[in-house]
C-alpha cells in the first residue's frame, strides 16, 4: 500500500506491480525492469515492455515516482 502525501491518494501494489515497486528501491532503467520480469516470469518480452511502460507512466503521472533524466546519467525511473 502506498500513499501520495500530496493529494492523499492510496495505491495498492500487488503481483508484478509489487515486484516492480521493490525494484525501484534503487535506480533502474525501464529495460532493466523488463529484463528482470521476463527472466523471472517467462512472459512475452513485447507485452511485458508495454505493461511495464504503462505501469511506470501511471506511477510518474500520480507523482509516486520521479523519472530521472538520462542527461544526468541516472537510470529511469526511481521511487521518491
């Protein structure tokens, strides 16, 4: 369970979402996340990449994570 302290929204993370959230404890690129999920769950890479991208976009849009710029040399995205 996560809470956005800015607006009081609550988010429940279960299944793969929870796995991805825990992976964001340290900065990782989207590709690293996809690689780890595909290796662990034996899912179709293209579908996994689409699903991970959509999930990360929701987290960024909800201000639950901050997407760091590749220009700074930091991987994308990271948990706040």
